[in-house]
């Protein structure tokens, strides 16, 4: 980040608490007469010695990207069996029916080893996507927050989360798309190549480079709404849980207690993610199976009802997956002692304007 952007960030409500405090100390050496309880907590929690790097620094973003790699790569790979059955239900509902029948048919025809099909493109593809999804989200949240200013960043924070996550996912999907194309073909086309090292050269030979990106637009249609819901719902759910459910302020919660809140908020966000992105997910699966078809052609052929096939297993998969992703991502921040600012609070200037105490 440039020096000017970092300077602007320090004045933003999402900035590191200890940075704002240090600036205040430089500007004025006069003693403060009284401090509220919240101010004391903020200052106590803002000791820069508690952190391994500066908020918004290159090191901070690198750790966030690493956390995204682990959270997405590991969780998506762990649910490959459920993902395989879900994809097969979407492309051939007559044969696979529901989640129970899907597992039964797959095991009867191909054995237990078939449930691991597509694990390699899943791991590498979603690891790369996680780097972009979480790493760029942190970057765009800072950038757009600076553009809005302190008061508007608070008032429009949901829009800020939506815009930052959509921007991050746009780039993350470009990294994911080639591996997603290989994965879906492995899982849904009988007789097609069964490994990543066989699948990549086959697509290159038969379809060229464009074969890896034929599903990019529907992938954006699936992943961008999903990620927007994932981040915005998570951020606001965390805020609500600490305000109305958790019996004490976040600053008084232990790290394990904070991670429990993270997991709960992640699962709630995951349920909504699965619902809003499922029709596009069905189309992506079908599109990678049917060569030469377009997004619109697949949608018309399927019809509205068929696009919701496999929703229940996807809710289970995405709910659990999203909760674990946020848990792993936040755990990385804890382990590497990264700054983790609390949910945003109304700026003092805005409180004065609105007459809020």
C-alpha cells in the first residue's frame, strides 16, 4: 500500500486502534481528564506489542492470504465426497435423486474410492481462490472505506462489505475457474480422465485455453453473490451476536470464546450463501458437462424447479464449510498475532450530529 493510503486508513473506523491512539499522542501531550469504560478497553486492547505486524501492512495482507489459502483449500477438499454427489444430482437427477440415493448409487457402481474424485483440482483451485477471496477482501475493504470516509464507512458498512467482497471474488474466480472446469468433468462425465494431471492436457488438446474459462461467467454468477452474502452476513452477524447474544464485550472474551462466535456467525452466513448461489451452481455443473452449451441455454433447458436440485446437501455442505472457513481464517489471525479490530462503532463525530449518547 502507498504511504498516502496507509495514512488515510489510520483515520478510518476500520483501522487499527493502537494506530489511532499513537497519532493522538503525537498531536497532543495534554493529559486526558477522564476516560469511559469503552475507551479504556480500546486502549488496553490496542497495545502494539500484542501484534506481530501493522494493520494494513504487506505482512498483514500476506498472512490474510495464507489464512484464506488454508481455510478454502482444506475445507473444500474435505467435503469433496458431498460435493461430488451434489454435482451428480444436479446434472443427472433422474439417476442420483437425492443425497442418500446419490451416495448409494455412487458406492454401488464405483466403490468408496470414487468419492474422492476431483480432490486435486479442488484443493489447488480453492486454495488459489482463498488467497484472492480473503486477501483482496481486506485490501478492498480498506480502499473503499477510505473513499467513503469515517462516518459514511460506518453508516454504509453493509454496502462496504458487499462491494469489497464482490471485488475480491471477481479476481479470485479467475484463479479458480480452470481447476473448477477439470473438477466438474472428473466428477460428472463417466469415462473422462480421473486425475488432474490427465485432465489439464486433455482440455488443452480438445478445447484449447478457452475450455478452462467457458464456465467463468456462470462461476461469477454463482460465487460473487455467494461471497457477498458470506462476508456481509458474517460481519453483521458477528456485530449482532456481540451486541445482543454474548453476555460481555468482545474485548473481555477469551480467544476461544471469540472463535466460537466466529464459527456460529460463519454457519449462519453459510446457510444464506447456499440459497442465493444455488441456481448458478447448478448451471455451472451442467455447463461443464454439456459441451457447446451457453449459460442461457442451460437455464432454459433446466427450468426454474430443476435449478434447485441438490439444495439440501449444498446447504449442509456450504453451511459447515463456511463456518469452518471463518474459524480457520480467524484462527490464523490469532496464531500469528494479527490485529483483529472489534466490530465497528459509531464515530464520535456522528454521535454528536445525531445526538446519540
